[in-house]
C-alpha cells in the first residue's frame, strides 16, 4: 500500500495516526508540509528511521525545494516518479 502524508507532524497527528496502518513492504510518500519529516532530525525522523528497513520512504522534490529543505531520510522523487508510484500500488491511502 502507498500511504501519502500531507500534513506537518508539528501541526497534525497524521503521521503518527498512519503508523497503525503500515505493513512491511508498504511505501510512505511525504508531500506538501509533511516533507519536514524527512528533512531534519527530530522525534518523528527517529520514528521514520526505525521503519526504513521495513518500508520504502519517498519525499516529493518539488515540495522540498519550495520550502528550501533537503531530504536526509529516504529518497527524493519527482512528480513523474510520484505518478509511477501511484500506478505501481493497488491500494493508496492519503492522510491529510
């Protein structure tokens, strides 16, 4: 399953809520304000780092660039790669 996270963990509990639904082999994609999760060291980054062996983590490059951030966890992807992710996953859950 592809989980798309849109909100910053500092403003909403979306990321934490999504953890209960993650399974081995799932993918997490951070877009919009959620990109801060993969761009700095904080308690949410630590949680994410612990998940990395079991899930794939992606961050939308354009959203990082718009916020002047650099990805330090997971893989940066373009909009085209975002589309490819959605095509390659039968199930998608978007978390606002």
